């Protein structure tokens, strides 16, 4: 084989060492929130605050020490006035199905 016909070997890109605190992909932000208190907004006016124990690429999550808030709207028939009611409950451990997740907010850091 002639030199100009030789296939050059692929060179390996230098492996980047990913530090624990870097955010390169959206799920990295959630990874940084492991074992931290997070806020999750769900479909159907549900809000969840709890400690993130585990998650996957579908945003299925396992949360501990959870406070769930469900907001409902009742309409008074005579005046068509909207009345918002919030119901809260505490749950020791909760599995959150990812297809209902609208937003995940990491804990606030003061610095």
C-alpha cells in the first residue's frame, strides 16, 4: 500500500476529567442536587418540596421528607368568583413519575 493510501489511525481525544461541580448537560444540574432539598412543579397544580435521593433520565425521582401542595380552584356559581384552595400533606418517601414533571429547581444557594 502506498503511503498516501494508508488510513491514519484515529487519535483519541484527551479525556476530560469531569469535576463534581460542573454542569455540562441539563441533568447535571439535578445530579448536583442529590441529597439536597429541591422544588418540583408538577402537572395539575401540584408542587413538591423534598430531599432528592435518586433520579433517572426520564426525571423519575425518589424524594424523602416530602411536602406536597395541591392547589384547586372552585368557582362560586352565583358570582363566578374563583376561590383558590391549597391542601398540604407530608409524605416520608415518594416516587415521582417523570412524565408529570414540569420544572425542577435546585436548592437556593446564598453566596
